[in-house]
C-alpha cells in the first residue's frame, strides 16, 4: 500500500489513485489545477457550452435545465450559478433519501423559496426502498446504492420526459477525490460513469432474481433512460467543477452568508456542511465505509482541506483518528429498527469486512489547540443533525 506524500489517500482508494515519481497522488495533481487554470476564461467556456446545448432545446420545453439538489448548502450554489449568473430557468429536482434531517429539509425548502423555482421530488415506496437496501447491503456492503441509483437516474428521466437537454451536477466525485480527469477534459456524465462509480458496477436489473424476491417493476424507476431517449432529447449532463475551482467549503460558507442556508453538527466529521441532509450518511454508511475501505468521510473532507492548504497533514491525521473513534451506535440501531434487521445481523456484516471498527466510543484521541480551532472555524447555525430521533420522510411544516 502506498500513501500520497501530501494527502491522506492511499493506493487502496476505490476510485483508483495513481502516483507520480515524487509520490504525489493523481487527486492532488488534478486539484492543483484549481490554482493554475484561468477560471475566468473557463466560466466563458461554460457559457458557450450551455448555449450550444440549449440550441437543441425543444421549443415547447418549459425549462432550460434540470438541477438535482440535496439539502446541503453547496446545492444553493449550483442553483445560484445557473439561475442568477447564467439567467436560465431551472427545474429543481430531488430523489428522496427518506432519511432526511431537519436542517436538510429546511435547506431544500429554502432553495425553492429564495430562488423561486419549481421543484419536483420523487420518493420510492418504503417497502421497495427497504428491499433494495437489504439486497445491496448483501451484495455490495452498501446501504447507499438505492439512493445513488435514484439520485443519478431521476433528474435524467425528468429531463427526457420534459424535453430539457441540460442536467447540471456540481462535481464529478472520482475527479474531486482521485483526479480521474483533468478539468480541461470537460468530462460530462455518461451511463458508463454512473455504472462504474455511482452504482459500484451493479445495474438495477441484476437485482431481479427469485432469490432476492425483487420484481422487474420494483427497479423500473431507477433504470437509466435508454440511449434513444437520451439522443432524442440531446441530453447532456455537465459538471460545474470543470468551469469553476470547486470548493465545497467556501461555496457553502458563501451560501450560508448570502441565503441563510443551514449548517449543522455532524457525527464523525468536523465538516458542518457535508451530507447534513441525510441522517444515515455519517452514521451507518460511514461505519460501513470505514470497515470496507479503512477510511471514512472525514478522510475525504480532510484531503480537500489539505489540498486547499487549510490544514497540515499531521493535524489532519489526528483529526481523522479523533472522528473515527466515534461509534454512533444509537443511530445505527435506529436505522436497523427501520430496516427490520437485528444488530447481530449488522455485526455479521461488520465482522466480515476487511477493516475492524471499534464498536465502543473511545476518547483516547485528544486534539491540540490548532486542531480545535480548525474544527471551530466551521459554521454551525442550526441544531445538531441528530437532534430528533426520527427521519423526516417528506414535506415541510416542520417549524412555526
Ligand atoms: Zn494526494
């Protein structure tokens, strides 16, 4: 196993990292383009790419683009750019995680409100969603697959149905983490990319089986539109990170200041903006990720902070240990109750994964002054993601 000389990633990163002769990883190498490319010029390239795509727009189409959102501050940024900087009329859409937190629901509602946009949400039936989670937990040790399948399918489906040629994603995760493409390649969304990374190589139809008791109709709504549907509507999915030096932290803080987006304390990471919409992300998902890959979301957050030169590798290493020592047992038990699985069943998965996770909260890692200050520099303007014990499955009307 090889570790990058700058960040915390190793050669075991699932997106495939490579290293140059000095030992710098491809993620860090691509990230450096954020400091060196002419981003004013790249924004002009975005403007011309968008007008080129919109030339194919159906004359009767009501919207210029589809923007998939989640209830976190950085999605405000995507809508802000497309609506206010480029002057487009977006249709904002979301695939419901069903594990929504209060700050997450507030953020989605606020996006509708402040940008005055139409919004469509798709929520799969709880029975089917649970079935898919059980099955992919078995096959991939992942409880995120059904969400990722819906999140990457529904916006494209809506675009095809409504004759909207443009879908706008914030960034391409394999590029942000592992430097898969140079920003100058202007990588766009493909069925293959979705298959390899979002779906972890497993297509919805592969779940149909007598053994799984999953019926074809139960995966219909997560099937990617056909090539002919995509072609007929000339649908293109772009990543904004190719046209602006994407910085989730900076953009989130701008959106909190400008629109009052909610930030909140998270379990297992210092980042108060990342994935605060989904109560399972930094709990059960993060524990499974650590048991599977040997690192967790805090590592992703720290690699970004190191690359932006906001923390040293040494301090990051200690913060990583500090958060990985926390074990959100209460939240895991709550999820398992929802899924109808016993804790022993979950433990079986954990025990069969390559990296061990300590199931007791340990507080042996202490943070120094610099590390505490770094953590405190993240804004918290809303109560803890986990302040209520329930998931908020749908709607607003949370507060009076
Ligand atoms: Zn690196």
